[in-house]
């Protein structure tokens, strides 16, 4: 079995509506972290440090926002 992370679930950025698009943006950001650090034990160990860091949380929000902008464009802004 392959340990490869599927980076784009369903191989599409198309969603039914903005709410689904936002959820996909969050999922893509999380998958990027998983691909960058595939060891779950290490991710769990690091989580408390960034969970209490305003700078780290703002960086995560920025990443999700960038993913969402890409998804919105791919969906013609749900027009």
C-alpha cells in the first residue's frame, strides 16, 4: 500500500457552493502539512507549540485563505 498523500481529494477543486469550497480549502491546507511532515507523532508533538502562537495561527489562516481564493476562482466564484 502506498503512503502517498492525496493532495487534491477527488482530483478536483470544483465544489457545489462556497461553504464546500471553504471546507476543501481547510482540507488542502491540512493535507499540505501532512505531506510536509508525514510522521503523525511529530505533528502531534508540534501541535501545542503552534496552537498557542498567534503568528502561527495567522499563518495558517493565510494559507487557508490562499487555498480558498484558488478554489473560488476554479468555481467561477460560484456564478
